[in-house]
DNA sequence: CTAGTATTGGACTAAATCGTCCACTTACGT
DNA sequence: ACGTAAGTGGACGATTTAGTCCAATACTAG
């Protein structure tokens, strides 16, 4: 994991446990604020307050706001990808895929759809102005897509899906349905659009089920 | 068209043609900037510069930045909905629906997917912080969804789709696929994910075609 | 034409916000 | 234990940005 963004020149600055703890407190607070308020609407003072730190700590651990943003993207990506990896790993049937859907819809409904997808939101907000963020987020989306493609490939190998099912396209479509579901759900303050969108994608996938 | 947001107390201020022309120049410039830079990243000075106006003109025609944002949401919504209405009105076959898809994908590919959907982007950026914007955008999404539902209903009535096709759910799914396609396309700087997402939705709809 | 109203230009204020600096404290290696 | 480097607190400066104000100009109605 590239640490080379948190420190001015060299990445070889010595860090004590206390420093690392402070750093992660800052990143965690920033991640939460970015998620609920948006990146641009969150000021460094907000982060400072939420993390109970001081200005010098922010600038000791990060070059500036852009570096903090990149660190947050990093931690959010890891979080989402780890969660998805864990949920998709054992999926071997269409029912398992439905369970994956249920988990997403349930989590979304707990907050009435608000806040959407952490990665999707940052993507839309940042990709126009910050190329580095865009690339990082794009890599995460690609990894996410890959997990779906691998899951679908597994289903095909296991004989759950027919040979003419195209995991690449189906995986992309599934991720798009999820992201679109997030957008509509966030705006409607209801997880229902997301449920419908995912159901549509899953029904389509199910149409490739081996008879 | 509610004009009641542009002027402090009363909405009955007299306006001359010149004033109205200035006002629309401001809104148009702001709409463009919001689209390519994002709402929060656009300052009033940006708008002032792009529209060749002065501070007093901005505040003569709008109460402040929020009012300007609402005006932009209004004009963008009208634009998108008018475009969609025009494209969907005559759709009477699945081929017609494919043409609708082609138009969206083509427009998206012209800018390599950048910038995404004007409504979706503002929705994600604003819905957490501005309830009024959220509701306005939600109404637009709902109108958009309705157009798709009506189109699918028409196809069912015409016998193109079978009775068991559910236009409500299919319309929601179609809009979600489109929005998700926008998100992925914007991040990947390629319209391909959007094409795949829409194709999936259309294939699913086609599976309800009357045999 | 004239009075009143809309419109405009731009200087100005107040507040927010990013970023710097330095004295001070804590921890690590030897 | 002692010197050096990491870490901390918070004041401070510089810049950006939203918003105000007023004098000057264009327009409209009568």
C-alpha cells in the first residue's frame, strides 16, 4: 500500500504507534464526514473537530486536503472491497447471489437509502477535478466488477449458468444496476429502487440458468 | 414555472426583457459550470465571469447561491425531460427502444463518458445537504421514470410485450441501469459500461416480448 | 419629457477556510 | 538518563468567497 502520499518528500519518515493512531483517527473521521456531507462540503476544521486533533496534526500526517482525500479513498476502497470479497466468496448458487442482494438492500434500507455508495459518491464528486482520485476509484470499481465477474464465472463452471452466459457483461450490468440503485435510492430516501434494480439484474442472470 | 425563488419577498417584481436575458445568461452559465466542475466547486465569481455579469446582477436576480442552484436544477430538469419526452414519445417497438439506447450511448461517447448525468450528479452532490434540491430532483427522476413506464405500458398495450411484463418495475430498472451506466462511464472515461448496462436492461425487457 | 423603476458596475465587508509556524511535550534509541 | 526526532496545541497570516451597498445608467409608463 503506497504510503507515499502522506508525507512531503520521502516516505521513510519514522512513525510511532501514537502517530499512526492519530493518523487513522483523522482518516476515519474524514471518511465519515465525506460520506455524509460530501467531500467538498467538508472542511478541514470539520475533520479537526470530529477527530479531536489540531491543525498541525493534519499537516503533519498529510500534505493537504488532496492527500487526505486520497487516503480516504484508499481506506473506503479497502473497506468496500473487503466486504464484497467476504460476501461473494462463498456464492455458489443463484440463491447465494440473492443473499448478496438481500444484504445490500438491507444495509441500504437501514438508513432509508441516504448517503448512497461511498465510492460512487466520491467518484462523481471528484472525477472531474482530480485525475488521481479518478484513477484510484476507477481501479476500485474495476476490482469490484472483477469480483462479480469471478462469481458469475464460478457459477458457470459449476453448471449453474449456461455456457452462453457472459460473465463479463453480466458483471458490468450487475454493478451498474447496483450503482444506479444507489443513486435512485439516495434521492428517493428509500431502498426500494435499489431492490428493484438488483432484482432486474438478477432475474436477467437467472434467465441464463441451466435448465 | 415557479418564479418565486428568484426574488426576496414578493415574486411580483417587474422585469424588463433585458433583465430576463441577463437572468437566463446567468442560469445557463451556472448550469454549464455545475455540470463540468460540480456545484460546490463552482464559485459565484466563476459564474459571474462566465456570464459576463456583475455581483449585483447575481443578487438582483437570485437571493443567493442556493436560489441559483434551484434555478439550475429547474432548467436542467426541463431540458432532460423535454429531450427524453421527445425521444420516447414515438417508441412503439423494441427496435424503437434500442434507438433510444443508441442516442444515449452515442451522446455519452462523444465526451468519453465524462460528466455523467446532470441530474444524477447534482442529486448525489446536493441531496445530503439541501432538502429542497433533493425534492426537486426527486420529482424530476420520478417524471423521467414515468416516461419510461408509460413507454413500456404502451408496448404492452400494443402487444409487443406480454401481459406479465411489469412496466413499473421494468421502468425503474431501466432508469437505474442508465444512472449506473453514467456513474461507471464517467469514472472509466468510456461509454462502454453504459452500453452494457442498457443492453442488459433491454435484453431483460425483450425477454417479455410476446412470442 | 419626466418621474419612477429596473438594471448595472464594481468597490467593499465579513466570514470561512486553507495553510504556516513555533513553542512545547512525548517517545525512542543508545 | 539523555539527546534527538516524532508528535501536539493553537495562534496567526493569506486567500478565497459569499454577500452588501450605492452611485450611475437604461428603460417604461403616462
